[in-house]
C-alpha cells in the first residue's frame, strides 16, 4: 500500500489551497457553502426546511443534492466555532480533503476484495495499486473545475 500512501500525500499537496483562506474556483461549491451557512442557522432554530432562490436553479434546498454532506459540514462547523471565525469554510475544506484522500483507499480495498493477491510485495500488488491510482485520478478529474480536479465532488 506504499504507493497508495504516496498518492494520498500527493493529493494533500495538490489541494494545498484547501489550507488557505482563498477562494476555491468551482462551479457549484459556492452554492453548497451558502446552503451550509443557512443550514447552520436553521439547525440552531430547529427548522431545516427553506428555499434558496439565489442558487441551485431555485430548487428547494436539500432536494437538488443529497443533504448528508451538507449536514455533516454544518454540524462540524459548530465544533470548529471554538477555533476559527469562519468555521463553515473550514469544515467544508476538511471534508473535501478527507473525502478526496479516502477515494484511493476505497477503490484499493474494493479491488483487493475482488482480486485475490497472495503476497503483499508481489508485482500483482503493485499493479493493483497503480490501477487504483489511475482510476482515482480519473474520478477526481471528472469535471475539470480546479487544476484539473473536481473541487466540489464530495458535495455532488
């Protein structure tokens, strides 16, 4: 799994902008950010049904995209309120980075369960890791939004 670990480190380097406060160029990430800000307010009041007429082509909020990632980001932002002024952005970036890094591991363990490999250091093991890296890069690169990699993939 050494190649998978190196690829995960490469992804951390590739998405180093997630560690800054700068804007992440993405097609629909700003709409997700707005929904998470509104969802955080709604969770405090206990009412999470609302419409957001400024984004998502006027669809009801949390129906156009699956809301689980947005709920996780909103709840995480409550925890991060103790550490930063902009906890929603930090929670979004943490989740985007963790989800991106977890993709090669998920693909590797899925392929490993389907393809039996006898020895860890065998050439088949390295080929499986390379196949995982190539397929992971292809999935991350699906929308060419930001440096050739999809920034909002987790929320889609």
